[in-house]
């Protein structure tokens, strides 16, 4: 574990399927992130651009999981075209959150 990274654990449980497939899978994993994710969830929730607080949490968590994996693999050609757009998106998101807290 890197000293300047936070460490987290996620447990994802499948609770319901409209197709009644009887799925009862669970995934439990640990990961590191350079950001303090709980404070990011709180900031996005305070200036919630979505319909529900749950969506703000889903967005923040998904964004941090995706962005950290992308940053750790930024040399991967898969991200070549996406990185410039992602940087622009993050600048816009950060400005939006900052404006909402003023």
C-alpha cells in the first residue's frame, strides 16, 4: 500500500433480480485511492446534480473507482482518446461543486 493512498473495502451484494434468477452473489474487494472518497461523496451530495442522493453517491463512487483505475493505467491505449475529455469533465465537475459550496 502506498503511504499517500487511502485504503477501502467494498462489499457488493445482489439483492433482487426482476427475472427471479435466484442470484445471491457477493463481491468483496479492497482498493486504494489517492482521494478521501467519503468527503467527495459528501461534497457531490451537497450540490446534488441528480434526482436522488443515492444517485449522487453512485456517481461519486463509480467515478472514483473508474478514474483511479484509469490513472493507474493511463499508458493503456484504451484510454488514449478518452483522457483529454475526462480531464475537461473533471474540471467542470470540480467547478460545479465549488460553486455549489459558495
